C-alpha cells in the first residue's frame, strides 16, 4: 500500500512531524507558528485534536486510522477554513493592552431596575 500525501496547503501552513526521539508522536499543523491541530496517538489509534478552535463553529475530535489519514483529513478541514483560521491566528498575534478596558457593545450604561426581592419571615418552630 502506498502512503498518500495530504493536500497542498497555502505556504503559511506547515506540518511538523514528530521525530523518533521526541516525547510525542504524530503530526501537528501550524499556521504562522500557531498550532492549529494535532494528530496524536490515543488508545491504540489516532485522534485529530483541533487546537485552534473557532467559538462560532466548534469542532469535535476525529478518530482516524493512521497519521497520514489524519493529515489528509486535517488538510481538507484546514482548506475549508483557511480564511477563518488566519483571522484567529491574527487575533493571537495582536498585542493586548492590560490597562485598556473596552466597553462591550452588549453592555448599556443605563441603570437597570433591580428585581423585586421578597423579605422572608422566619418560621416559628
């Protein structure tokens, strides 16, 4: 049986495969130095774990039969989400200023009425 190669990915994606002397096994897909997903050993099989998850579209882990199969599945998954993954990676690169507080658009500055609180009477025992 021949080893099928994964699909061609854009140049900003890189595959990192574990060397025999590494403490991990499998392969990892990086986007500009940020880990996107990993094909790792799990209970005698292989599991694709998404490391750069999108809160809008969560992705469950996927069981695959081998590292090359995991790399093929991962390449198809990444190609379908290339633009969104680049946005998520750019957000990780953006500097965060701890002193800056940005108001959330969901918050309003108008005070809201307090909910009615009923006073409880103690029960006589």
